[in-house]
C-alpha cells in the first residue's frame, strides 16, 4: 500500500515536470512516506529526517514533505512539527490528492500541516501514478480496515473499510494490461471483505471481482494482499482454482497458532478454522503455496502458546514466513495489556521459529527439483547475469539466458536447490 501511494505522489511530481534523482543533495523536493505499524519503521523515518536536516541546512530552498500513517496517528503530526521545524509539508493518509496544492503553497513560503479524519473518495480516484514496480502494477480495490486487531494501529490511521466501485477497478486494470503489464496485485487491508454494487445493481464480492478480472483477454497473472483468514470464503477458493491466471499462492496471515493468543489479538478465528481454510485450498489446489505473518512475544504468550504456533507451522509448511517480534504501538489495546514479555524470553523463541522455517523451506525447495514450472521473469541481476522469476504458487527460480527475458513468461525445469533457493534452466 505504501509503495503504491509513493507511486501516486511521484506521479503528481512528474506531472509538474520534476525528475527523480538518486542523489538527495540534488533534490528540490524530498518526500518521506511513513509507516507506523512497527516502532522500527518510525525510527527509520526519524533517522532519515536527521540526515535530510543537514541537506536542508546546505540548501534552504529544499522542500521537505512527510506524509502517511505515522503522521495520521493522533497527535503525531504536531509532535513532528515541533521536533523537526524544517519540514515544509506534513499531511496524513487521507490528504494525498491535495499534495499538488500543498507543494504550490510551500513554494510560496507557507508551512503546511493538514490531517483529515475522512477522505474525498472522488478526488482520490484522480491521483496520477508513476508505476515503479517492474512487471507488476498495484491496484487498490478498497481502503481502511474494520477488524481492530489489538496490536494494530491501521484502523486508526487508515479509517473504516471502503470498497471501490467495481467498474473503476476494471477500467484501471484494463488500461494497465493494455499498456503491457503482466501482473496485477489487488490491494486492500482485507481484500476478502470486498463488497460493492455495480451500476446494474448486482452485488459484487471478492470472488466475483476476481472472476471479472481473470477473464480479461490478456496473458497475465493476478495477485492480491492481504487476506484475513476469517473472511476467506469457499467461493474465493473455488474461483481461484477455476482460473489459471489467479494465484495458487495465498498470503494468509495467522499471527499465532494459539487460540488463547488469537483471542487476545481479536483475530476472530481459531487455529482449527485457519487449518480448515488451508485444507480446503489444498483440496482444490494440491500444489498451492502459502506464506504468512507470525508474531512472537505477544503479551500473555506462554511457552505452550508458542509451541502451538510451531505445531501449526509444521502442519501448514509455509513457503515463506514474515516473522516479527511484537512491538507495542501507542494507541492500541495490546500496548496496555498485562503480560508484556521480556526480550530474554522472546529472543530464543524467535530463533527457534527461524530455524524451523529454514528447515521447512529447504524441504519444500528440494521437493520441486526435476519438475517443470512456468515463471514470470521479473528480475535481472546484472552482477551475476542471472534472471529470476516467480511461479504461480510463489516459488522464486533463478536461471540463465542469452536473450533478454525480463517481463516474459518462461518454462523452466528445476535443476537444483540451495537452501530454500531454486535454480532452473529453460526448457
């Protein structure tokens, strides 16, 4: 989501004649898009601002802009203004469409701080985009979140769920595909809860939206993030199984394998329900790949709770795991909970989690050796003269080619695996 919003801001700058530079000392405008889901993200933003302050001292005409989730949090924008008075523009998640106006005002010497509690959906739809993600194009299908997990700040900085009109989504996807993109990633805090009504009055849920996109007459793939396990329906699973260009790869964040911890997190499902979703997916797509988010050290997590998480991971066998140590976020219920866990307890658990996932990743990689797979080539490493591509179920394969295959679909035979990495050759 943050990458795509940065693309929108870059699109506005490009429309005004600005060019991108990799040298910050050459810049006329520097904009930092912030995240606040973990403390480390805020620390990085503040660290970057310390460096930018020195650049601004050498170039007083430099316009510095800070926006996004960190600034949207209650009281954060005013605190940032007082801490970093050299910043010219501060705005929140609902004000991105006004950046062009803010920039003009800043160029005329005005300091701007504007945080809106609601957004203007019509104006938000008109933001230009400078796409920067290679063969992939991001497409918002919804904004905000209604789940209020106790560790998460997102509903407080992104607002309640709002689904885009299906016609607008389809129009955007068609234009993207016509311009040559080979992969579409649909974005929402919880795409499975997408609900809208089309112009004919028909109810459109996520399964129907996926089907409408999948039948478009192009060679392409569709991905989406993020799925909430409580809302993943059989209809979505069946729709994906019916269309080859829909991914048999599911990022399905579980966070914990313990019902006790899941209840504390307000996740609204049990480990049994989650495993049922995995089992149903594999019923229709036996080779489906899975990734997930796992949080270690949530307040009140016992040793048995952690063991339950390891057990779930061994049952699912994830291709990829995004593993985090719990970080308290001011303004969330979890930050005020009893049972905050000491680092000396969390660190050994995290190490065990890393070791288990490394073992599973190696096993899954070895099992693919000798098979043929189709990848979408999305990376070229000039240093090693090596291409990389992803299979539909999320495996990354490295391979050599005498011709430029970037952006192409390529049939490969997996020749070997090293750790969890796959090597292949063109068939």
